[in-house]
């Protein structure tokens, strides 16, 4: 298929490609990136959408536009008197402990034992199952009703549609059967059995779960199970009327970094844009949740998509941009999978050789990190493990990242499925969600999403990068340049779209 035919196919039913456009007009352009930019250009247009030769030339020029670090001066708006500037808000943060990467079998055994014991303690601290109710797997007796806690070694569906899970604890293993509901069951029992079965289909490898059931012929026939989960709780409310800007996936250095929209956001923080100016006055904190730079050599062929091909220059540009954030706003920056730190999680904070800045309001933190903002607990994690949740837990999709984030809260672990997202097998598993957060913040998916789960506000903060060629191939539609801002006193989340703000 020719490049022109491929472009027409990608834009089919969305944009008409003018007949005067030839193969020579798009020679050398990445068709998927080009299609993404054309789609973004017409995203707010009504009526007939025609891509003619002149517009095509303009879009290709933008695709190749240089975006190098430069001095940025954004003056505070006239008459802008931010409330946050006068506030003396207490804040602190707890970084993950960063240990050397181990590789021996004993490192992995110690790591999983620590995870198991921590999650078992969380389960037994609830009213549902007390520690005295739990039996070791090796001590079960046929015919008894028993409760066990174990880690999922394997899961499969039988030929009759039942869910069969192999569960392990330090003493042994057992097969657990979650029966597919019988259509002949009484209506009340049918509903209960269906709910149990639907939940069981979402069990994933390496989950730590508690199961209650009756033992029969070496099988535990489940009647109940639970993940560690977060309890229903009231999200903390601040007496001070401040706000938190939630940002991720800036991807400085990539051709599709939305510098114009990002600059509008910086202008808004400085009060030079009238849109929701009262909200801008409240912003006291800004959290950058990973992938602040696009990086170098992160994936094959990345160099073709970069406008800044030097990692130091990428970070120089990012921290130059941060200079425009008013100094009364405390800024927290954690890394993601594109950033220049080790890939395995937990990830250390950025090296100061890369992050050169001279302002005291910027704080480099680990991934993950727990921020305490006037006693509001904000757990920030870039979210790379969301890929494995979406791939392995039915009912999840890139279109709704908040659903996958809820699955992590249920499991009380930020990367529960081992092997797909690299983690450090430390003897103390730092990815267990020991403290229940008021806010769980992630990025990575490039899609805004938010939901309240048991009192925890779950937020995915989207991206500041236009739709990439890879996302076009995958059919994924990101939501770029939409800024979530959380008001701590009102306990409300605002979404500001900087694609349309002037």
C-alpha cells in the first residue's frame, strides 16, 4: 500500500484527503504521526474536514519544527493576587527506599515472603477475616469449612467454565475452585454465585487473596474470597482553601510535545489567562507524575521521533519550563519509564546532574512516593504496571485507566503481577500500599480518568503529548493537555482543557 493510500485509510470517515495531494508531498513523513496530527488539527472542527495541499504542508512543517530549550519569561498577571502565596501549608514526603538490584533466588524468595506477610496482615486486620480464622494450607482437612490466605501461583478456566486457582502459602499449595453458577439455582443463590464467579474471573497471577470454602477431594470449593482492598473511609478535607495541579507524561524532547498548550498552562498558573482565575489563585502544589522527558533509546526507532536527541538537553528544557511556575507553588517531580533512571521499580529520584535547577520549590522524589500535603495523603506512582493489569484482568481497557487503578487499590500493591513490569526484588517490598491514600495519582496511559473508590480519589492525569504513531496503530485515543486540579477544602476535582483556552 502506498503512503498516500495508507494516510487516506487512517483518516477514513474523519478527514477527506484532497485529490491534489501526491506521494511526493508526504515523502519522508511518518504516516502514523502525520495522521495523528491531522486528526488533532480537525478535532474541534464541524462540517466537512478537508486536508488540502497547503494545510498538509503546514502540518508537516509543524511535525519537523525545532523545539529546543530557550529562556522563558512569563510575568504574573496584572492584579493577580494568589491566595496560595500567603498560605503556610505544611508538607512532607516519604520516598521509597532504593536498594541495590539483587538477582539471587534468595532475594526473590525474601521479596515475595515480605509481600505476602504484609498483605496477609492487611487482610486479617479487617472484620471480614480475623487472624484466628485462617488456617495454613498444609493443615486442611477434607470435609471441613476452612479459610486460607495465599498467593496465586496459577489460574485457568476448566472445560466446564469454572475458574481454577492454585493458591500457595509458605506451608504448601491448594487448588481452589470457583464454580460457574448453575442456572437451576434459586434466584437469591444465583445472584450470590454469579457475583462470586465474576469477581473470581478478575483474579490474576501473584494476587494475595483470602478464600473461604469447603474442602472436597483435594479441592477447596470457594464460597467467599477477598483481596486486601482499601476500607471504606472518608477522604480528608483541608481547612485551608488550596489546590493541587496534577500533571504527568510531558515527554519533552518528542516532536509531539504540546509546548503551546503547556505554555498556556504556565500562563494560567501566573494569572495571565482569565479562565477560572479564582482556581489558579489557589494552586499551592504541582505534582509531575513521571515521563517528564521522552528519553533516549526507550523503544526501537525512537530517534526518528525526537526533536531533541540529547538527554541533557531534554531535561534542560523541562527545568527551564519549570522556572515559569511561581515560586510559592511547591513542585514535586518523580520519574517514569521514559526517564533517565533505572527501569526497575521502585525508581530513584532524578540525578541532579540531569535535573539542574536553582529554586527551592522543586522537590525530586522517587517513583512511587507518598506526599503529605496538609495531612492529605497523595500517593504518586507513574503507573507502568497498568499495562499488565489491562492485559490480564478482564474488564479493563486503556480508555478507562481509573478502572485499572482501582484494581491496584483492591490488591493493595502498585505492581502485583510479577514479570511484565520490572521490579527490584528487595527484601522489603516498597510497592505494597501500606497506608490508605486520600488521592492515588498515576499517569502513563495518556488518558484522563477519575473515580472515587471507597473514599480514595483515583486520578489519571493524562498527557501533554499529542497522539503518537504507536497510539494510532493501537487505536488508542489519548486526552492531551487536560489538567486536573484538586481543591482540598471542597474535595472536588476540576478538569481544565488547554486545547481550547485562549
